[in-house]
C-alpha cells in the first residue's frame, strides 16, 4: 500500500509486471463511471456509504467492457480503479467488482478525513491533484513504454486530468503553468512536481469519458465522450483491443437500442452480430 502525506491517496498494486509485458493497462473511475452512484442528495450519499455490495448498481455494460479488455491476444491486461471515494469503501467496492466477475490489479481511493482534519473542505470537491498523483504513482510502478486506456466521466475533471497525464507521458515533462490552472495548493503542486524525474515512457491510446451529465456539452481534443459502454467496446474493437464475442454477449443481455448508435457504429455492430 502506498500513501501520501500531502495528497491523501491510498493506493494498492497487487501485480508485478515483467519488463517483457506487451499488454495494455486500463484505468477506470468508479462513481458515475462504473457505479451509478447518487451522491447529489443526502439520501444518495448515505446510500453510497452504507449500501451492501450486492445493492450497488453498475452502469449498463461496464462489467462486460472490463471483462472484455482483461484478456486479449493471449495477454492478461492490467485493470486498475482510481476514485476519490473514501478509502473506507474499499471492501464494498472490491466485493461489488468480485460479484460482477471483474478482475482487477489495484485500486486507489482517497483519505477523505485527511481534508477534514486539515479543515480543507473545498478540496473534497477538487479531485485533480489526487487523480493525477494516482496516475503518476501507478506509472512509476509499471513497466516502461506500455499503452494506457483511461475511462472516466464528465461529473468532475476526468477529461482534463487524463489529457494532462497523456501530455506528461508524451513530453516526459510536467508543465507547471498548465498545472497551476487546476491546482492552487502549493504543497500539492510540489508533490506532483516531485514526480518529474520518475516519469516512465508510455502511450495513452484512448481517453473515454461517460457523458453522464447529458446537458453538459463538451468537445475536448483526444477525448471520446460516450453515452453507453457498448460504444467504448466498439471503438476498442476497431483497434483490436477486444474480441467480438464480448460485444455479442453484451448486446444479448443488455437492454440496448442499436438505433442510438452513430451510423458507422450501427453498421459495425450489425456486422459483428451477423458474424461477418
């Protein structure tokens, strides 16, 4: 377990990788990305904290998506979860993922009480430094030169966090000026900058962001906003990251309307369903 005294990550990595690892590593958010949590109200927040694992509701198709990407081309890919949810939820989240049949290699949650002890209540609503530090920490633990695929939602800053991580890996530098647009706490800024000499090469192949807030219009370069997980599966299929078998299985068991897809994806899924 890795913790940080300034930015309160509680991070676990349960897998050792050889230098010959040729797979891909997936990072996925939890709330509003994997789980359909309702923390906008007090009742929803309490439910999020105290529900049993079996009562948690997955966003449609996300279990199929993550099971599909786990194994591809005879490689077991890495799957990690990064969420600003409180660290006390780890056991419930882990049990929920196990119930869904989703295998994963690590999870990073946040020590919410740290901010409360420091009276930094506004920081609870600003996950930028937390998630970026988690990504950089995992990058320092993983092999050089691997591919990353990042999945989040548009309720917070996932698109911008993921874009900055992509830029850092591409340039092997942390742009202080850009970072200050999102992080104002000088101590937290220093913690991120301390990773400058620890950055390992890598390639963020795809950034997917769940368009959870439907009236939030966004068009961000290199970010794919999606309405349903099957759209992500189809896009990954195009770059040979998942097998068509999983798309057929997801379509069979999910309540999904093909007509909601783009023309291109509608043609593609019809070919997949017809085994063409």
